């Protein structure tokens, strides 16, 4: 849930609670740099820090700098706190911007935001206390990568440990969820509990109460984070665990029994995949998934583990039926209301734009009708969009009507094509595992369906690349399995890293001169 890591193991003494170092004895300002994403309450946290400082008889000054729009707009906030001047001392002069090497406390509301601050030199091993949340909010670059584009979290944590005098690592997002508040509240608690700032707990709690909004939840999250940062607790019962120890999904009894029969290295992945497909279609579809994984597991456990992941995503392909089912869920509207900070009596209207192409419409139609629609679409036709208020009764009814087509999905055009392609891929896996030295080639082939992603033009491009690479691989693997594996790995990685082409920009033609008589 949360952990405090100091440099005591390296024989560098960590500051005691309530002590901000010898600099405070010389009455120098304490500098605090806060890095937060949009909607996390970084501005509120800054106001709380300043309010608490003034309640303790200190002077404080804060500034903010809008940052990158890699997610929802990262913003940095800089605060300096100092003792009020006594008689005979000149007025305090506080800084407006953080200076690398001169930051006392670094508060980061997300792990990669901490990495960004470390990269800019705002953490110093001899000076800086780093308070960072261990949860992740993926960047646009991470989410748009065809392969696994996630930042290596272990490297970020190692960098924090190496560059911080003291590291306080807490899952602030789990505390936010547990107490239905913003991340600013547990971040404030971790800051106060770390002892790195000269703020009393009473002043901090009074600053929270003074806002008058969400006081109970904010105070509860503040107390939980304060206990973790001060060493009074190692975690909080009931908070969501982000360490991968989430409860296993519950499966229908017959599917669960068959998943348990799989080898240990495959069973955990197959359980997640089967649960996804029960939600996607039904128990029979999840049972088909387990059948397919079992086929490969009988031949090679490592290949089956790799195939189980891709197969679950492939069999749960996104079509108009799936999109409608997700958008029609009550939990989604509740989340939108929560993000909008809407009260029980507030009216929230959600309008969404749908512009399905002829291919997407044909995909969910019965196969004969779908092929007829595709044939008509090849002769051209406009792509019209429609705006639907999905929060209204009629909009929600329309979504649920489309989602109800799930019962007819097995007769649809795309379902038949996807199942045929899956069967061909499984057969190629079995042939490859039966070839001499085919283990590495089969592992590479098991991950090839990652190219079949997205929808619309992105899916069409990935499908064309998948078919070309698979055809080349099948023509070579029988005679040279090692060479086929190397070629497939190279082609797969290249195809995954290729950016989507930019839409063509029409050339500017000649523009006529227009003479208008002056009124």
C-alpha cells in the first residue's frame, strides 16, 4: 500500500519527523515543488500548504507553471515557506521558480511525473525528500505504441531511491479511491507526515476544513497518508491494492474447473482471458477460448502463456456491439458524473458522436447481408455522423438495443472471419511447434496477433501487415525455423513501431479575387 524508504541503509541519516534540516536553523526558506496532472487537485494542495503555513505563523509564496499536455495537462506548483522576519531583519524575499539542486521537497502525484522531475534535476541526494505516488496514468505515447510502450516502473523507482535523500512512496490513487476524494488530500497527508516541512498537523487539518467541500473524505485520506508517511502504519485496510494482488475473477463453475487444469504458468492468464470473454459474449465463448489455450498448452507451456494473452484480446475484438455495451453501462455514467463533480441533484448530459463506416456496419450484420453492404460500399458513399445524447432515455435505449445484438454476433460477418483467422493461426502454431527448433519461432508467432488492433483504417492497416508477415513466415518456417523466427521478430517489431500515416493534405488551388463595393 505504501512504504517509506530512507537512505539509512547507505549510512546517510534520514531526517527525524518535524526536522527540515539545519537550513531551517539558519532561517532559510523551505522549497516545495509539486508535480500533478490535470484534475488531481494540485492547485488545491498548494493553497492548503500556504494556508497551513500562515496558520503556523510562517510566510508562504506559491507560483504555478502549466506544463506538457501529455495526459490531461501536467502542471508544476512551486511553494516557498519561511519564518516571519523578526525585529531588525529585512523582509523575506522568496523565489518564484524552482532551481535544480535547491529543492527541499518534491511531491509527485504520479510515478512518471516523478521521473520527469528527476530528469530535470530537481532531486538532490543530500537535500531532497521525494514523495511520490506509485500508481500510473499512462501517457499518450505509452498508449499509442503498438507494442508494450509502458515506462519501466522499476527503473523509475530505482532512480528515486538513488536521487532522493529520503523517499516516501505511497499509492495515493488507492487512498483517493478508498475515501472518495482527490489525490491532493492524501498527498497533503504524506507531505505533512514526512516531517520535511515545518507544518503542524493541526494547521494542515484546519486548512482542509476551511475549504468547506468534501471535508470528511479529504481528512480521512489525509490521516491515512499521514500515518503511512510518519511510519505509524504500513497500509490501510480496505484500500485498493495496486501491487498486482487483486482478487481472481469469478468464473462459471465449468469454465473455472477447466482453467484450474491448465499448467500454473498458463492458468492465471487464462483465468483473466476467460473472465473477459464471459463479459464479452457468454460462457460458451469463454469455454471455446479455454479449448484453444489447452491445445497449445499440451505442446508447449511457454508458447501457450504467450498465446493466451493475445488470444483473449483477439477473441474479444471491438465491434459496434462491444462499444455500445461499454457505453451503456451505469458505471460509466457514474464515473462521468464523478469526474464532473456533479451532485445528486445536478443534471449531467452526455452527448457522443458516432460515425460508423459501411465496413463497421457490415461487420455486425449476418454474413450474407454484410457482404452485400460491403459490395455496395466499394462503389462509394458518404460517411455520415450522428450525435446521440447517451444520458437520455432514448439515447440509452438505442445503446442497449445495439448491445443486445450480442446474441446474434455468432452469425455476423466479422465473427466468421475472425474465427477462421484464429483457427489458421492456431494451426500454424501447432505446425511450427512440430518443426525442428520451432520453439522460438512459435513464441514469435504467438505474439503476432498484436498487429490486429484498433478499428477502422488502423485495423485495416494492421490486418494487411499481419497477413503479409504470416504468409512469409509460413513459407519459410518448414525449411529454416531459426531464420523464420528472426525474420518474423524483425518484421513484427517494425510493423508495430510504424506510425499511422498522416492524412493527405489537399493542395491549395488558385483562389479568385473578389471585389466588394464599399457600403
